[in-house]
């Protein structure tokens, strides 16, 4: 017998947000938020940071990856 329930709550309305707030205070409840739409193709934070260091290296003429030991 399965003792778990999965519910979908519409948090775009005040009543849904109130239900979620009430559930957050319960020890037996685990809340999982779905990932935002379109996130599948989003770069990782490592890729973003690496690109930022490459751009800074180009702008300042210094290898920023060596400066920050990345």
C-alpha cells in the first residue's frame, strides 16, 4: 500500500498560495516545484562563469581564469 499523495496546486491564485504556505509548516510534507519552462537548454553556472571570465580576459588583456584559479 502506498502512503503518499501527489497533488498539483495552482499558486497563481491567493487560495493556492495560502495552501502552500500552510503545507510548508508541516513536517510530513515535501514541496517540489517544477522547473521553469524552457530551462532544459539553460547553461550551467560553470558555463556562465567560464564565459564571463573569457569576456573579462578579452576586455582587460589578462587571463582571468589564471587570476581566479578557475
